[in-house]
C-alpha cells in the first residue's frame, strides 16, 4: 500500500491538471462496482480530479479511487470529491453545523439562493451536497454495527408510519441530525447489504460449482452402479416410487412397466442395495432428482414450481406455497451440517423432520431460487438464522431435540 501511495504522490506532482481527464485513465471504471472485501487485484492507480469548477474553485482531496472498496463511495469521490474547506465533525463540529444550517436554509429557499450557497462551498449540485452532508456528519454509534443499524432503521420507519409518534425524538435517540441524515445512513446500510449479498453469492456460486463437479465425477466413477438393472434405470425406478408415494396402485404401476411382482421386488431390492452401499450419496442424489422432477412427493407442487422457475432463467422467482418456512430451511441445513461433521447419515437427520432426500431437493431448489431472486429480502434473516442454528446444533450436537 505504501508503494501505491508513493505512486499517487508522484502522479500528483507531475500531472497537468488543466488537461487531466480522470475518466480516460487506464484504471478508470465508470461502472463503480463494489470490490470484494478480500479483493487483492492489482488495478492501475486511478486518481480523482483535482478540483471542482465552481466560482470559488474549491480544491478537493486527491485519492487513488481504486483503493476504495465501496462503489457508491468511489463514485461520489470521482464525480465530486470532498472540498478541503469543509471541516469534519471531529475537527470543528460547531463550524460544520453552521455550514450545514446555512446551506439547508438556502436549499429550502431554492433557486439562486441555493445555487450560490452550493457554489460558495465547492458543491456542484444537490446530490453532491446531500452526500457530503451525510459523510461529514458521520455515523452515530448505532450505525457502526449492522444488526443495531437494522434495529434502528426498523424503529425509525415505524415512527415515520405512526402519526402519533414524534419522529424527531426517535432520531435524537440514535444521534441522527434529521431526516436527510437518516436517509443517507439508511442508504449506506442498503449498500452494505448489497455488498454482503454479493460476497455470499460469490461463495455460493463457487461452492455449487465445486459440488457439481464432484457430483459429476462420482457419477462417472459409479457408472456401473447407475446402469439399468434388468432394463430399469434409476430414473424409472424413482418415478414409480414417486407415484407410489402419491397413492397410486402398485400392481397397476408394475403392470404398466411390463413387470411381474417378483421382478419388481428384485429390481427394488437391487436399487436399494446400490444406494445403501454408495458412501458418496451420489445414487441417492440422482434418485432424489428423478423423484422430484416428476412433481411427486409431499412437495410435488413446489417441485413443479421450481422446475418452471429454473426454466425461466437465472434470477427468476419461484411462485406458490412455501414447502416449509425459510427459517426451518436454514435450521435443517445447519442441523445436517453439524451432523455431517460428526459422521451422521443425512437421511437419518432428514427423517427427524419427516423428510426424505427428494423432499429436501425440492426444498433446497425452492429457497435457493427465492434467495437468488430476492436477495435483499432474505440475506439478513439468512445470516441471523444461520448463526443461531449453527451455534445451537454445534453446542448441543446433532442429536439435539428438534421441533418442526
């Protein structure tokens, strides 16, 4: 980092500010996307412009934009910058309050009064002012932590919706100057949520790719075990079992498959034995996929909705009634994770919830699609439930009593 700072200093010493175009630099990215927290990409330095062309020519702080993780923050620094004439709250809170009150009054008056106030204080427009105002006022203690910030936002939103509630009192409780300051803080939290989800989604995508690759390799290694037995494939066997689970007549299904009862018993026994001796659970997974794909089982409607959603493309929402609640999905996931760490059979854990692998495949597909389509709605609860049940099942062991 020190070497990068030296490069920035050298650039500032040598650049011709009259001809400098920060948008055309090799390191420029006007999309202003967020950088992952663990990102260590060696991007070229990207120095912000040196000053705002206002009547008072307020210089702005020069920085390397590509050292800043937040895309929204990087955008504001790139487009507008921080005029050096503005004090920080720590440097001189009284002067900062006077500047803000002066501009607020002019903003309320509007027209030339506001335009002149902006120009005098090195501001280019209203967006620049609202951002710089919030940036200089800073974050109150409640907004330093994600969970406490969400609690504060919930309380403030409730106060805004309640005509009998004094909003100013609630804002004072959290050391927030006013509604403008609150909206700035709220937007920061929303941006933090997006970055959190992006990081979560990147891990999820990487994990899914790894698991899918491992699954395909296991399938290849188990090609003999997955080959049809007496003319019946795993998928056909799963389809018949799915129909049986819906109350279809066994004799009619056997006859429809061109089998006699003894032949079905032999086939049924063989596939169950193959599944039980597969320590990788690959055969059970294939079975679950075939079982679910038929829209059968206790969550048949959800399975069909998931299939329709996936066919519509990435990010498509899934409709219909939830097979189980979102919290229960996360809970069972953490129970199975804890059980796997102790060498327990995942099917046995699912059995405690009256579920089988096919049910679980449907549930996972349903909530996975839901989360991908509505990340901001679910990511906060996902993290909360994950932490809660991870601690519960790790502390109690995977033999802990379950309620479902």
